[in-house]
């Protein structure tokens, strides 16, 4: 493990399970938190990753540091083509916490965009939530989490982007940040594949990161149910041959990827 990863993990361990709530509260109380920039807030079933099918409250935050060509949530960051005033709402942390606490579902998914661009606000949010609430965060893995957040989140769905997304590698792959997630043993690597050529890149990345194969998921890139049906069998075969898991996209199967469902 390199020194940057060791340092981040050591810092995170200061916020261990026994002192999780106190640490979050102390961090959150250093200043009045700024409102979070939210694109969507809705209840549905998780469509991807290891929690697929579970009912959850989704908080989708705005803004991203990548520009994936096939992104299906461009309304969270592509403000050349989407109206920022229409797509983004400012939510005070207290109001967002109240919404989460009153949700029917006792599992929270924080997604984006890239939610860790607003992680100080997320620390403040978590400080106001029930410590037993199960929280998962979906991230592209380029931004290391703050120690208090690293300790609090139950599940990290980490989706570093392959070359098929279009950004240069230095922007989309940050090994030191990815190593921090790996060491939590609460993170799954979820990789979007479009063709057989992507598999060599996947293999190289998994080896570079020393990521356990049992916590790797391959997911077909698809924006329609027909694309998903066409690609899922082959992706499942690729995954099985390498000891990886496979993730479908249940929300596309059920609703065709419509927003807020």
C-alpha cells in the first residue's frame, strides 16, 4: 500500500465505529453547512450494483468532474445543454435530513453527478441522520472521501470510467483515491463495458489496484431495455470467466431509464 493510501486510512480510523456519530457531529458543527445542490430526490428501487432491487431513497446531487459521452444523467452537469436553474435546487442540510428521516425506505443512496464534490455538506447531512440508517454512495472514484465520511458510509459503489467514456485517463483514474476505497472492504468496483475490447482494460485496472475479483461487477452500457437485453448475456459470460460479478440495470428494464423513478 503506498504512503498516500496509508495516510488516508490512518486518518479515517480515527473516526472508528465507536465514535462515528460524535466525529461526524464535531466535523459538521465547525461552520454552518452550505446548502446541497440537488438534481433529484425520489424513492424507488436500486437499479444497479450489489443492492439491486432494494427500496431506497435517492438523493442525486448536481455537478461532476467528468464528461462521460454515454452518461445518462447529463442533466446533473451538462449545463450547456440543460438549464441549471431548472435542473438544480438548493436544499438546506437540515431540510434534506428531515426528508431522509421521513422516507418510507430505510436505505439511502447518494448519487450524482459526482457526490463527493459536495462531501463537506454530506458530512453535515450524515451528522443529522439516524446512525443506523444504511447509506450507500455512488462515486466515480476520483475524489478521496473525508475521513468522517469514509467511516460513516456503509457501502461505496465505485465506478471508475474506462476509455469508452471519452475522458483522458489522468482525469478518470486516480489510483490513490481508488486504493482508499478498496481498503475499506465496503466498496465494490462497478465497471461499465461496451465491447469485448474493454475487458483488457478492466483486467489491467483490477490488477493495478489489487482489487479483489469478488468485489468487481461488470455492467453493460445501455440506455434502453433492448440494448440491455442484447448486451447483458455476453457481459455475464465475460464476468463469469474472470470471477467477477455482473450488474444489470433494473431501472432500465422496468422503466426505460425515465427520470425520478
